[in-house]
C-alpha cells in the first residue's frame, strides 16, 4: 500500500457528500446526545443555539432527542417539539446553525415504558407495547424510582403515537430544521416494539418480525407525509441492551428493518454499532440490506473513520462524546490534533459549564500540525478489510 493511496482515502472524511436531498460539506456527523439543559416548558433556547452553532462545521448536526408529546417525556431538562414555544425555541438554534453554513436535523423521540408517572404532567403511567416493566430506575423529582409496569398501548393508542410523530415532524419543519431522524434505538418506544423482550403482543403489532416492524414503518410513512423521504433518517441500535432490549435473532430483525426502510427511500440509516466493530453482528450485511446512505456510530477515531469509508462499510461517520469537549472536532480531526477529554460530571443538566465553555484551537495550535500517523492508519484499514 503506498502513501498516496492512503492520502486519497483519508480525504474522504472531509469530502462533500450527498445525503438524500441534502449536500453536506463533509462526512462528519454530530450524533444526537441528550444534555438535559432545556428551559421551562422543555424549551430549547439561546444556550442550545450557541452549543450547536459552535459545532456547525460538521457536515451534519443531529440535534438531541426531542419528545414528540408530553406522553413521550422521560426526564426534566429534555427538550420537546410539541408546543408553539418549543418550535420558537428551536428556531433560535436552526437560525444560528444556518448562519454559520451548517446543516441540522432533529431527532424525534418517544421514550415509551422507560418513564414514570412523576415525570408526566398528568401523572399517568407510561405506555409501551406490552405491560412489562423495564429494568432499572427512573430519575424522578423524588429520587430514583423503579420503572413501573406500563400501560400496553391499544390500537387507538398506537394510532395516536403515529399522529404524535407526524405532528412533531411538522413542528420540526416549522422550526427550520433541514430534516428529521426517528429514534428507533436505545430501548425507547419504537425499539420496544421491535424487540421480542418488550413486545409480547398477539395482534398486528406483535409476534412476527413483520408485525413488530409495523409501528416503525407506520411512523416512517407518517413523517414522510410531512417531509420528503430524502430528508428523513432512522437510527437503530441492534445490540444495545439498555432498557432490557433483547431479541433471539437481532440480525434477522434488523436486516428486515433495513430492507423495509430502504424500500421507503429514506435519506439514511444511522446505526449505533459496537465499540469493537468486528463482524460479530454482520454490520456490512446490514449496510447492504439498506442499500442507501449508511451512517456508522460507535467510538470512531479519525483512522477508523477513514478506513470505514475507504472500505465502503459506511458513507458517513457520526461522533458523539468527542463533540462534547471539542466544538471544533472537524478541524481537530483534519489536523490530527489530540482531542480534549470531556467531564462526565457535567454531561447532563446545568448551564454553560461543560456545554458551551469548551475552547476551540488557538491559532498557534492550528499551525502546529502533527505528522499523519501512517502506521495507525494502515492498522485501522487492515481492521476493516
């Protein structure tokens, strides 16, 4: 392998790319991350606008999960997209990002059973596919409490959830976002319907893989009535067990999901992969079943990202925690500058500290470009081949 071939492939991370109806300046995506800093009424404001604008150099920003209704709320400080005030609040963010030449989509979220009556305005039980409590504890105003047994959604309740996503998609469009991403992973409602461990239904939404896919596909079709399919993405997390998520055949389940979403011509599939991306799950087969743009996520550094792109295993790479302490992550990746560590103590809640106060590179640091690590790049490429 000669150095020139590595250089050509390394440029791929920073090359423009088409994603559905969008043209992005590079293939670096900021993954959605809950930060719990929304204001009264679960409303994003000037703080969120500054945070996302600082990171607008990414080819695409995917804003943190926004609840599609009060029913879908899980904790204080998480933003919503179901009221006029929330739409206006998010408009501050989209205007700020667009002013810096960035692109931003909003992830739509319903937490399903991983909630608690103390977190609901009406004090009602959370909902889920079946009356099965999630393991773990909810963070309530009265301290940690076990997740309760949820109310199994009726057919009318399922139709209402679909309507909630459709309305939230319309609100995201009114707020000026460039598109939306459906959160179908991490143990939340759409994921709960997909997995056999949480879905024991015997009607058209349970049992077979085709039935367990039904809600995700209905929601996808509903939001595509509001947005062109080329501005809609879906995120899944096939092997994330959080919230009691298990399935006897995840490869078959998520392969079928990828194929069904491909038929609907959505912009991309965003996959939370294992931190070790060896072929234990068959990520390349999942990518092939979808056929469209594939965004890979899961502990990537620059070298693994370049290798994944050059091998054809992914079209874009999303970075999560690396963006927290590195608002200029794209520039740091491009220059090969070491990343700042983030402080986990301020991941969730609070104000500007640990949110908008991480500094960017100084002019001197930008000019002190380290040598490209050819050995590390070659090892990463061998890992992917």
